[in-house]
């Protein structure tokens, strides 16, 4: 029987893992922005981010180790909506996300 290297298999994460990752990434971004985001707006941003991740899950899973590419995806697909929701400049939000995410 041919053994595969389990470490390199890309299984899609479950919804709980995705939700927790989105929550952590937004929390770290807020800390770097040094702003206060009301809980309702944070929850709305988390739901928006979660939906976008789920819609693009195959792309995100394929490129999970490429933080720069994922940060570019976030800048194009998620950043403008959250910047509008939180009333911050998109460029500032993108910088804070990249700093927090490592991209």
C-alpha cells in the first residue's frame, strides 16, 4: 500500500475553525488599528468575512501557506466592506490586517 504524506494533505477546515480564525484575524487587526469597534459592528464584520471565506474556500485552502496571496485576496474582497462598516480608511485597514496576518 502506498502511503501518503499526511502533512501535505489539504483537508478543508470545518465551519467552527473558519469562524474562529476570522474572529482572531479581525481581533488582531483591531488591536493594530488602535480603535474601538462596537460589538455589533464587530459581529457584522465577522459574519461578512466568514461568508466571503466560505464562498472562496477552495482558493483559500489551496493557498493556505501563501500569506501574501491571501492578504491580497483580503484587500480586494473583504477590506472595502469592513472599512466602510467600521468607518476607517481602506488603506489603513489593509495595512493593519497585513501586519496582523503576516502577509
